[in-house]
C-alpha cells in the first residue's frame, strides 16, 4: 500500500516557497555502482555475528571507505565485540580497542590525544557503537567528546535494542515493539530523536545511512573521513533475530524502512540539511508506503494495535514533513539557480 503525502514541488514558487529537489547536491554522492567500491575486503569469512546481520554489512562497507591501515576502531560491549571475535583471533583487518559500555567517548578522546602527542594525527579514530552504547549507556561520554570538539567519527549501528544481551528495550526501540523487557504491553514510547541531540552540539557533520543502500553509506563515511572535528553517522541496522523476520529479507526490510519513512536518509553539513539517495527520490515523487506495510513483516510488532499504528504513522508523517520543509529551506537558493 502507498500513502500520498505533500511533495516538494518541481518548480520554484514565490507564493508557496516550494522549490524543486531534482539533482539537489547529487554531485556529493560520487559512487554510482557497486563495482566502483574498493575490491579489497577487510572482514574475512567466518565472523561470529548472526546470519544476515545488518551491522556486519554496515561495517563491511564502512571499512572500505575508511582506509583501515590508518584507522583505529573503538567499540563498547556490543554485537561488534562479538563480530571481532575473542583475542588474539579476529576476522577483521583493523586495529580495535574494546572499552567499557559507557566509555566509548572517553576512549576515542584518549586515542585522539595520544596519537596527536606522538605525531600520528593522520589516523582515523572511529567509534562503532550500537544504540545502547549511543542513545543510552554511552550518551554521557559521547556528548562530552562532541562538546570538546574531539576529532573522531562516531557510527551508531542502530538495531533498536540490546540485541547482544537478549533483545532488551532501548530508547531507540520503536513504539509497540515487543522486547524481553517489554513482553506484555510492548514499548509505550516513540523512539528517541538522537539526531537532534547530536546536532545540538553543533558538530560539522551528521548523517544517516542504511546497509540496504551501500553506495550512500560508503559515500557518507568517506565524506566524514575527510572532515576535521566530531562527526556522527547513524545507520539503521535491521536485525533478523531481534526483529523477527527471515534472514533473506534483510535488504528488503532495510529498504522498506526507508520507503515508509521509518528511517530517512539525509546529511547535515555545517548545519545545512539535505535529503539523499532513496529518500530524496521519495520526496520528488510525493508518495511512500505506509507504516502498516513495515510492521506486518516483523514479529516484534505482534501486539501492535490499530491505534498504535495510527499514532506511529502520524509521528512519522509529521517528521517527514518537517524534514522536507528543512530540505527546501536549506537548499532554496541553489535550487532556484538550477531552475
């Protein structure tokens, strides 16, 4: 089922203020085909991650964009530590430091300072943390690192729960999701707006991505690599065992999240917002699928009520409209020139 919604007009209008979104900053997304991605793989076969892991696919493409020979990764207790394996054996060809759950921001701050003191500030310092290590337990140290202007990239692979420890609820879990700590009534709150919290720190680069759109993901990580200062990318990482869908449907579920507006693809450079990839296309067409299409394929929503579906749809529609309006406002001058 598809749902009509206000779209960004194809012509500039002095009355309505609407402008075209065609070709908006598309030049920034340079990678056109999967064959253009680097051939070398930095994750070897035989990881300890689950089959069809959204994190695994995210990490694969992110490492290709990071120059792993000059990258140090810091990870908290999470699915990522499972993927990396037990010391001294690892399937990942990158230096990795495991740190306490809430200390990732402090860990990368120390790494950046140490590298600078020893004249090796050409290294990429990257934090890979789940929503628990970003939205919840890790938010204090992350906020401190962002506020201090620490030169690092934080990638949040958001699988919307504590999947490594038994599918507990996090503040990233969506409304009506059944988790091991919300088994009866399911989650009663909407997802936290972590992007707004991060953007409030006025950092130079904030973006969202999805493993279902690997070229967009690759380009955003590569863009972030070239920017100095704190950077943040939030990746929506579908989790088959935690969400309750078949392994073969990983990419389908990731694309459905974008097509319904559950996850919107965009980037914010120095405060300037723009939609990207599939989300930009949806804004041009003015149609997207309904949230009912998204929840019916996941057993975690087995207790969702019609009222909750309506609430979630209204929540997502309102956010979508706000993001389209911001895209139009922030790109108005450029788009008017394109006309």
